[in-house]
C-alpha cells in the first residue's frame, strides 16, 4: 500500500500517472446567505473545506458575479435553501449587446471575489490547491437574457452583435483570471453551464461562440495552473473540449447521454472526475448505500486516474451525513 499522502501529494501523483494512496475526492455547493459578503463567503468556504477535508477546494461563488456587472438585477433571499432569482435581464433586444463593454477587475462585483480568494488563501495556505469558478462567455451571455431561446435567436439571426459582446466578456475575464491567480487561486474551475450541449447548440456554433472564445480565458490562468474543466448538462460536447488540457476534467457521468469515465479517459488521457449522481443518489440514498456505491465506483475504475466528485454543484438540501458518506467512502 502506498504511504499516506497529503492532499497536494495525492493530486500530484494522479497528475504524474502514479497510483496515489487513495482516490481523491471533492464536492462543492452554494451558501446562498453568505455569497454577497466577501468575508462571510470566505469563512463559509473555509468551513466547508475544514469540515469535509476535500483534496482540493472549488470556490463556489454566486453565479451572478459573472453577469451582474453588466446590469442584470437579482433578488436575494436570506433563506439558505432558496436560490437567488433574476428579476431583470440586462439584454432585451439585439441592440443592447452593444452596451456590453470590457470591464475592469476593480468592478465591485469582481473585487468582492478577489477579496474572498485572498481570505481563503490565507486560511488554506499553499501547497493546498484552490480553484476559482469561471463561466465561459456564452454562459454569461445566456444569463443576461430572459431565456435560452432569446440568446439562440440572437446568435442565429444577429451573430455579429452577439460576438462583439462575447469578445468584451472574454477581454474582461482574461484580465480577471490573471487577478484571481494573483489573489491566490491555483487555477480556475472553467464551466460551460448549459452551453456545451447538443440540446442547445450545433458543433459549428459551439466552435464559433464557445471554444474559440473560451481559449484565451483558459490560457490566461497560466501554464502552471491547476485548472479543472467542467462540461455541464446532458448530451455534452466533452470531446470537442479535449484540447483544453487541464489537470482534471469533470462532467455529469450519471447522465446516460454523456460519456462514461472510462470512455472519456480513452480520448482525454488525463485525470477524470465524477461518478456521483448529485441530483438523485446524493439526495435519496442512505449513507450506507452511498458509501457502497462509491467504493464500487472506485473499484471499477482502478485502472484510470480518477477523482470522485459530483457532476455539478450538489443541491443545498443534501443531508450532511450523505456528504460525509462520500468523503468516508474513499478512505481505505
């Protein structure tokens, strides 16, 4: 049996193609009441890490930090189980995209995230790895409008107007990702939300409005970054992002329309992450059943470099004992 490793050593062994002492594990969730205060949010993220001892921390900020700076209005809730709601989109017609211009990293919404990263890094010093969540530009644009159908109509009927806005978002996040690294993040958790799925866009549209726009943001984290690529949703275009060579690639492996861990590793040839059905098993199974499922998952995939994790942020209603069961299951 390999000697007991710390979190950093365990992940490094995985990256180098060695078999670590145990399978790494990480999960993430929202903390709605704390997400608008950088100090409270940082404390909540540190508490999450210290409670469950994940092998890396995925900072899980409010999604709207990506698009509120361009004029989206949100309604918040003090209830920890209630998700913030968009009450006013920033874009109501094609002409509005012309108002989406590059923004500085000093914008209050971005500055709050930078302050949180600094505090998290101070509480969780290196070499422990911390990654910051960043949505790709088309995902951000998708949250500026009233519905997915609005974005798709603009994309297909007025592509130049949308492209100008996507490039402004890209420019903003290239600089912001660099500042995230300067603040203490070891890399980014780069998420495509619903916009790398065949249920919404074609491969050609993905290439033009997704991958080509995404690459500079991904690269902005630097060649030494510990980046996690997260391809959301069902019928995903995971293979199309194969050239985004991050440390770990994550997606919802529980959806039968998506590649399995083993199949994806065959074309990615780098560590993969998933296996936890976050919207079903994690909510309905007992801790005993969950532990058994995770142990079988690990045993089935011993031949590939894998991290146990969910397919997306876990619901805020998941019982703490079920979260602990996932963490316990990886221990030998």
